[in-house]
C-alpha cells in the first residue's frame, strides 16, 4: 500500500473548497470562466499549456466520448495521451462552451476554447495570472501555481486508489511515460519512516 503525506505543491480539500467558494461569489463572465477552467484542471490533472491550447472541437469530442484527447500539439514534449473525463469534467466543459459563445467566440471549432474579453485565445501567462489572483483572494499558500492543480489530482488518486500499483495508475491517468516522474508524490512522514524502521528490526 502506498502511503502519502500532503504534497507541498498540492491543495488540501479545505483549500480547494475555499478557492471555489471565493470564485462563486462573483457572477461575471470572467469569474465563471475562471472557475470552470480551474475546476477542469483539478479534475483532470492536465497542465496549463494543455488547458490554454484546448479547442472548441477538443471540448465537444471530450463530452461525447467522455475522454479528452490531449493532442501532441498541446502536450508536454509532444507526447499526446488520453484522459478519462468524469461527470464533473463534462459539466465544466459544457460551461466553458457556453461561456465561449457568451464571450463572442467564433463558430470555428478549431479556435481556442478559452478566450479573453476581446474574443481572442487566452495565453498560458494569462491563465497563470488569473489563477494567482484567485489564489490570493482565497488566501492559498505562498508559491501557488497552476501546476498545483495537477499535483492535487495526483495526490487524490494515490489517496483513493485500490490498485496494486497506484503509481502506475497515476502515471497513466496523467500522461506520464513512466513512474519515475511521479515518485515525488510519495512523501512519507517522519512517523511513517520511524514505524518502518521499527518493523524491519
């Protein structure tokens, strides 16, 4: 069994609830857009570059297939993969499609899903700044970045996995090529290390 302690780069359940509670207090289109894409990132564990590069077509296909095809063009190192989209993710995608239309997005399905006030595709940097803005509003820990959403999903999978090899499960769900890159999610506490040492005597 894999034991974990909270990653320094992930959100606790309480911090996640606080973040979305703050965003829900604002009803403008930008707040609704931000809530949906941040919730999608934390639900799927995708990277911010993938979120920024996602098209209207990607979103529609993900809804119909219940799988998001992370194309090579929007995946790290050009290594595409597929991620299952649960009901929470489907709901986020539907909201984002609705907001895309509300914000004046074109009908071209190859256009970016996330757009700014001018109807142009949003940049990675803009998403990072928007997330930091809400993180500050929610009093999240210093050093927060959008990558914490991905770490949070990984930690939740590990904590709830019933698989014999949960690290393999995390690697496959998040599009890693092997378990070496997910080893840092396992952070045994001092107490767990002490107990292991006692048991091995």
